[in-house]
C-alpha cells in the first residue's frame, strides 16, 4: 500500500507520529498488537481500509 501511495516508511512514520523503528516492526509483521488509533492514522494517511494492510495468519501453520 505504501508503494501504491508512493510514500516512504520515514514519511509515513512522521505523518502518523510513530517512530520509524516501530512502523518497521508493524510492516514486517513482528508486532504483537496495534492500537486502533495507530491503525486509524495509518489508514487515513494511506487512504485505505484496515483490510487493505492487515492479513490474518494462523499461528499453527
């Protein structure tokens, strides 16, 4: 989604008011949780829906 919107990780982090390191953790799927306010801010900046950037993966697979 970031590539489609032509926005860098640093630029998105700045607009969402989150550190680039924390945004990188979210981007790589290593985060255990995300605040709804952060998800809302990311979706607002990227003009997308949560389903456009989230994917469910079963831990048992």
